[in-house]
């Protein structure tokens, strides 16, 4: 079991700290674990499972422009 601090979570997800906190409060991101009175972290496995659950982004079809 590996714990990730907020800096690691932001690097892995590409999300800002505030976005992570908002998603967590909305129940759409894994909950943090209290390590001590002033320290929290997330389980690496929880973050990996959340990332795997995200939909794959589709690429937009590029419009073909003809050179004039």
C-alpha cells in the first residue's frame, strides 16, 4: 500500500489542488486518508482506479481545407 501526497496526485491526474478537493467533496474523486493530525494522503490504488474509470477522450475530426 502506497500513499500519495497532494503534489503527487496533481502530477498524476493533471488536476489542480482545488479541482481535486471539489471533486472529492462532490463524491467524484477518491477520499483522502488522514495520516496524522496535520497530514493527509490518497491511496495510490484509489487514484489508479479513478484514472482507469475516466472515459477515453475522442479526437475531433479535422476539417480538410483545400489550398487556394
